[in-house]
């Protein structure tokens, strides 16, 4: 049994993010299994020497760290990259535990969970280079369908597969074991059909444009180069 697990929320939005929602649910499942859980938010950490030291020390000692973050373009958010690079630069001054484990949960706004695979591969590579035992990761598509900062338990059947995957993952993580393949497969199932997700996504753009008074300007191209004039 792992005595303590650190959940690192790598979203720039902090507690108002889907990553926070996932961390809250996963943390609750781990606590139900008598595991001590701490949650650290990378947002704003560079302005807090105390939180930086907490992160450096936690990642250096023996134990399990789970990163939860959104996909930015097709990779890790900059605050996650900076935190990992800073830790790697400072690890020579910190005693390293002999049993360090790493896992990750990546979500994205694209409907396809596979969009996250490259970012997950970066985390796996980091684990291999820096001497962590890699316990695997989960990749969630359609993260825009999850209310940021809300509870997964209130989402009903739409999040049933996601909750089941996190429940199953908590059992393995509490024991310090790799994430099961069943959890990987379950979390990659769409929260809703892709066409419905895209419909609501587009509706959100139109609603936001209407509130901002620019609904009729959505197709404007202010930076488009003018067509070259015809030579006579």
C-alpha cells in the first residue's frame, strides 16, 4: 500500500479546471482506500518559493506522483514543462528516493482521446530518463463536456465510464501498481457522440459571440493579406 500520493494539477486555471475536477474525484477514491492524498496546484507556483520547495521535495522522495493536466495544442501546458525542467535542474541538490513512481491523467477539448497520446508519451519518457517507475496514464477526450470545478458524481450516466475508470485506477494506484488496461479503454470512450459534442461546442462559440456583440463578425479575417492587384 502506498502511504501517500501527491496529485499535481497542471492546469493554468487551477481549481476552475477539468483537471481539478478529475483530481478531486480520484483523490476521494484514494482516501476511501485509506491512502493519504495531497494536492498541489502548479498555477501560480513560480510566485511561491514555499510551493516550489514542496513540489521539489515531493517529487524527489519515494512515493507516487500523479500529474493531471489539459492538452495545450498537442503537448503539455507550459507550467508543467517548467515545473519538470526546474525539478530536473535541481535534483542534484535533493536526495532522491529509491522508489519513485509516476502516473498521469491528460484531458483535452478535442473529441478524440487519442489527441493526448503524444503528451502522455512525453511523461513516460520523462519518467524513464529521471528514474521513475512509470505506472501509465489515462487520456480523456471531450473534456469540454465536464463542468470545470464541478463534481463528477453530479454528472450522472454521461460520466459513468469515466468514474468507473478512475475507481479502477484508484485501486491500482493505492497499491502502487500500474494502471489497468480496462481503465485505459473505459476512459477513452466518448462522454457523448462526437457530432453532439461538436454541436454544443459550436453553439458555445455563437453564444459567446452574441454576448460580446460580434456575432456577425465571426467570419471576419482582419489579418488576411489583400489580394494582389491585377497587372495591366
